[in-house]
């Protein structure tokens, strides 16, 4: 995944704890510079990002977005 630091960035940073952890599994946040975007996309061609483990680790963050979990997350954020 390659993206700029939009709203989803904070969610993923909270989940994976650092950009280094995200890069290790194939999640890259870049500036809007086309050279940087291209470099990140080229990096994703590495087979290490397409192992079952990396794919599962990228998918795992979406489990917290299930309809069953959203209300409790909202309440947690409101209590902060």
C-alpha cells in the first residue's frame, strides 16, 4: 500500500505503532512527490511483501473496522 499521510495515517500508525513497522509489511506513507511515490511502488515489487504473513498483517488492522467494533472504538475515543 502506498499513500500520502491522509486521515487513515493516524489509524494505521496507532495500530502498527511506527512507520518502520508499517514499511516492514509493505505499507508506505510518502509525500505527494511523484519520484517518492514511484520509489515506494517499486519497493512493493519485492517478494517479501507478498508472503502470507505480510498479507495477513496488512489485513489484520481492518478487523477493528468491523461494524461490531466501531461503536466501542468511538466511545473509547470520546473518553480520551
